[in-house]
């Protein structure tokens, strides 16, 4: 597993008056309103519309990151606090629904938070995001799949209503796993299960769909995402070996297949490059090619904090991504080819050095 740091945009922060903000600053801590509701999450890039909203809300000071040239700048698909909030909401909603058969429409709260947050970030379409392999539960996985799917839908210029339906469907896409008696974390069903257990596992899409089939508040598009997200173009998927699928299903299928591998939901856990290779190699075989292309545009091949070795023999650590170039990040050099540590901080931008490439990842 690659070496990883617990990093945000930078380790330095400061408190500034809102009327002194000029735009482009990143929040170092959430902005809370008087009723303790979160107005903006940590990591929000402050544009003029955000600053005006802060002034209107009577917020006088905020904490922002104070970047330096060699401070790691990690770009996350979803802010940590928002991910935590939505994951907790999803767990509460699904637990209540399975136990008492009510309240599942409250998933709209989490869907709206994710969709509104992504729509509010002007930089979202041009950003390369850092995503890592991790131990994650079903609810965090669902929130991540929803976030990835919403970004893809936004990049594809789908309508707000289509994006919302995708958000709802992706948040509930794996709820059928809660009805299973077989394990589904960090397993290879085709190899680890006997035929009866494999048959049971593959019914989770049917369980999920049947549980929401009569929910009138949910669109048919959202329900189809739950039912068909494991279908594949080569008919290797399940439950019906369906080939013709709605756009929302095709989007979520890619986001789900990628994040499944990072957190081990229904598959053996893999690293980012292995998961990306699965999506890339499945282009026009398992997944629709044009959607794969949109997806590969914004997922970093080498997340911030990854230790790498260049073809020149230098050991380095990824500190920032370059927009539109997912495999050409900025590096901080650590040791030269002889193993000698660099005495001064040294930045290497692969976008400006065409003859240098990342040759390998250093395992910790």
C-alpha cells in the first residue's frame, strides 16, 4: 500500500476578517451558523458569492489555509465533514427503513447536500481529485459513489433533475446488501463463495430494488440504478445481463466499480492504480467508453502523499495535482538516486519536465 500522509491543503492556517477576503482562499475549518448548521465545509474555495453569503450571514472572521509552494494540496471529491454527516444520515435512514419500513425518503437530505455542494464549487469540473484505498463501510462507500457520479454527470452537462436522480439512486444503490446473510467485504465472490452463496450475493440488487419499488417519491431512474448498477456491456453482469441501460446506471456502474475496489465492497481491496486499470481496461467492454473518458479525466493516478520514484532515480512525494493531467503531478524531491537526502526543499513539476516520468510507487 502506498505511503500516505494525513494532509489537507496545507499545514499552515490563519484567521482573517471576511471583509479582507479577495477570493480564492480555502477554508481551514467549517463555518457554522448560530443554530450550529454548517454553512460552508472545510476546504471550500471561497469565491465572491461565498464571501457575500458570509457577510449576509453576519460572519466576521474565518480560518483559511495559508499555502506555501511546497505545502501538500489535496483535492478531495467530498469534504470530510460532509462525508461524515451524509454517511451517518444514510446509516440512520437505512437502519430505520429496514427495521420499521419507513423514513427512507429522508435520503433526499443527503442527496441534496451532495448535489448542492458540488454545484456550488466553480472549480469542480477542472479539478483532479485525490482518492485512496481505504477501509470503508457501506454508507461511506455509498456517499463516495454518489459524489463521483454527480461529478461525472456535471461534467457531462446533464440537467439538475437528472443529477439529483443519480444522487438518490447512487446513495441507495447497495442497500440490498443489508438484506444478505453472506459476507461482502474484501471477498472475491466468484472464488470465495460456493454456488449457493454466490447466487445469494447476486440477488442484492433485486433486494434493493424490491424494497423501494413502491416508493412514489423516488423516480424510476433512481430505482433502475439500484437494480442495474452491476450490469455490464459484455453481458457479464447481473442480475439480468442487461446491455441497454439508462445514462444514470451507466455512470453509477463506473463510480461503483472503482470505489468497490478501493474499500473492498464485493471484491478484494485494491490500490488506486489497480482500480483505475480495471476501469480503463473495461472501456467499451464492461463500461461505456465516453463515460470512462470523463471519469479518468478527474481521478489522480498518484494521490497526494504517495511516495514515488522517477526515471531519474529520485525519490519524491506527490504534493499537488495538475489540472487535466491526472498522471503528471507536482513532486517534492526527498532523496537523489544515490539515496542522499536533499538539504533544501525542491519542487519538480512533471508538467514542465516532459523527460521525467514516475517509474514506480514506493511501498511503505
